[in-house]
C-alpha cells in the first residue's frame, strides 16, 4: 500500500513539473508571483487605482495555452489568496474544471485580505469570495481588462 502511495505521489509531482516545463518563461514568472501574493484583488485598488501584482500575474498566466493545469494546482496552494486567483483563472479558461460548491467549501475555509477600490478588508471570508467567483461576478471585469491588455 505504501509503495502505491509513493508511486501516485511521484506521478503527480512529475505531472506538475511537466506542466511547469510547458509554460512560457513569462508564465513561469507569473506563477511564481501568484504563489507569493498576500491579498486578493480584482480591478484597480488604492488611491492610484492600480491593478494588483496578483491580478497582473493572473492575466499573464491565463493567456498561456498550458495554464489550465497550473491554475488547478494554484487552488491547492497553502496561501488563500493564491487559491482564489487559481479559482478565478480556472473559471475564466476552463469553467468545467471548477469544483462543485460542496468540494470548494473546505478548500476556502478561512479569511483573506481583500482589496476593493480603496478599501482593504483584512479578514474577508474566503468562502464568500470563492462563491462570487463561481457565480461569475468577476468575469466581466477580468475579460474587459484582458481585452484591454491585448489592444496595447
């Protein structure tokens, strides 16, 4: 039984490494940024209405054809903000892969710093944000931003 567990673990690790190997250099950098974010934000934040590093990284990553598996892996990260960006990216590029609500609840248990405009809620319910993502509440805003990026 133990050898089966080790075999499965090695196979999953190899699959994750293979996916990272397929990502472009720019996407690998974006993935590294997403693993270090300390808050979740969509749209301009702060007095300067600046797009967060996490959102900029997500925009870069979702343009990569090899991003689907990387985004699913982000949803398993220990960092709650990273998980939310993974869920949002998956919703945008591969909506059929988004887990059903019952499976999401344990993944998004806890709080996360969340910026909206100039306001920071440092204890936003992560499950509530995940529900908003699943409902598509951020889709239009993200697609508009991505289209704006491609016109530049």
